[in-house]
């Protein structure tokens, strides 16, 4: 039959011809797919942890520190005529970074070595700054330890006390009172102006807003002596206003205002735009949106901005000296007569050659340092929450207000339909505290 011909023709082909027609994978020729040669699979990249501290890291730091210290001592004591504590520290740090990079390179690759070097540099700079801060605080408190224990140091002024009087007489009452009055006046002036300017920069964008933001950013680095000279020339000389606490408060306000505006601007930017859009969607105007949505949402951040500005203004010395003068008695009138502050008193007392006056100066600096630390602590506590995040008390108030609104809506619906409102709408059950998995 004719159907068997192709099969017989196929069977008659020799196997050698068929094998020669197939591509040879080993030879790498022919139209077929090349099969890669078998071999060991490439090792997977090892995941590097940037948070955990390993034993090799600690040993590398200790070894690099000890080796760099020994080499630096060898250079300074035996091999070269180098001397000086600062040069010793610089050479030791340079050798420490180099030896640490060498030790890390034995176990890590290039990116890990660079990462660890950068981490060592950043941590060393942070440790240096922390050491300097601790030294300043401890040295100030230690130098003022003789004046701080006396109660009269905070309850008396220097009106009847001379430079040779012991520490049991006189104090810094006039400086504390002057500082509080000047800062209070400065806050009355700067808080509304700063918040209004920050709202303007965010709610009314444009060329003028960008120009104002540039000026504010430039004023944050304004030297305090320039602010004092500006107020002295415009207020005291041009307007013929005498040196007083009010003039000093104006100079302090010039220093506080850009800090408050800049910090408030950053905080208001963090308010989600969806909140503004929701307020506009229900028909609210721009000023109602700002007053009822933007400012309450950024309340904690705005409080932090005000506290930071206060901490900046409370430590100014030269503006107060130029605009308020110096006096030894307590002045409660900010419109006339000299009014001193704590930084000015500390500056004037420390200039005296008498040990008692120097102790009073360091005591005043210690009180000022305590006030600044308290203000920054309050800023940290108040500003610890992000924009829009409420405290437990604020959450409780929001829930109670929401239930009150729901009850009012039910009353309106019941009055419109001519039926009695549901009794459940008038009940406000207490808010139960959140419980854990174990019920605690």
C-alpha cells in the first residue's frame, strides 16, 4: 500500500545520518538552545543588618582604638617632635578611622566598609557634641555651687550689695523679674505675628509669599547685636523712647520672630491637605478652615515653635544691654528706667575680679541654663506628637463632641418627622480604656 512508503523511507535512514543532523550541545553549534555547563551555583548575597551590634564590630572598634592610641604615642614620644593635646587627638582620630577601615575590610565588602566608616564618623561627632554640652552644663553648675544654696540669691537684688559683700547678701531678683517681663512682652508681640505670617505663607502662596519666606530664613541667622542696634536707632534715637524693658522686649522680639515663623511654617505644612479639602467641601470659608481645622491640628507643633522662640530670646545679652541699660535694683515698670536680664547680669558679674561676684555670675548662668533646659524639655514633651495626633484627653473631648452632635442631629430628625427621639441617642456611655490581650 502506498501509505507504508513514508514509514519505510524513514526507517531506511541510517542512525548516523540522524545523529549528524541533530545539533551538538557540547560543540555549541546549530540552531538549538545551548545548555550551560553544570557547575556550582553563585552564592546568594548576604543580607547586611544595619541595626544589630555584633561582637566583631565591638572588637574592631576596641582594636582600632588601642592600636591608634599606641601608634600616636609612638609618633609623639619617640619618632617625631610633635606635641600638644589637640594634635595628639587629631592624629589619633585619623589613625583610628584608618585602622578601623582596615579591620572591617577583612570581613566585609566595599559597601559595608563605607557604611561602617560613615557610622563611626557620625557617632564620634555626636559623642563629641554631647561631651561639650555636658562639660558646659557641669562647669557652669560647679562654678555657681557657692551662690545657688543661698535663699537670698533668688529673693534679693544688688541695690544695697557691693562687690565685696559675701554671698549671704544680694542676689539676682532684679534679673529674674526683668527677664520674665521682657519675655512676656516679646511673646505678646511675636506669637500672633508669627502665627499669622506662617498661615499666610502656607495659605496664600505666590511670589510675595516666597519673598517673605526667603527674608524669614535669612533673619534666622541675624546677629543679635544687629537687632539691638536696629531697635536702638529706630525706637530710642528716632522715636525718643528712653531705654527700658519695652525697648529690650522689642529687640528680643526681632530675634524670636523668625524662629517662630520658620518653625510654625514647617508644622503647618505637615497638616494633611485632605483635611482642608474636606472643610472646603462642606462649604467652609478659608479663614474658618484655618481657624477650625489647620490651627487645631497643628496645635502641638505650634506650641513647640513658640517655646523654641522663647528659648532663643531668653538668652540674648547684647540687645538688652543696648536698649535697656544696666541697673542694680528691681524695676517692675517696663516703660522707664533700666531693666536687666539674666544673661546681662551673668555677663556683668563675671567681668568683676571679685570671687563673690564671679560666683554670682555663674549662679545666674545656672538659673538661665535651667530655664532654657526646662523650655526645651517642654518643647520635647508638647511636640512629641505629630500633626493631627491627639492626646487621650483630646480624643475623649472629640468623642464627647461627636456624640453631642449626633444627639443634636437625632433631635432635628425627630422634630422634622414628628416623632420622639430615640432614648439611646441621649445616653453618653463612658469611654472604656483600651485593654490588652490578657485583659490588663
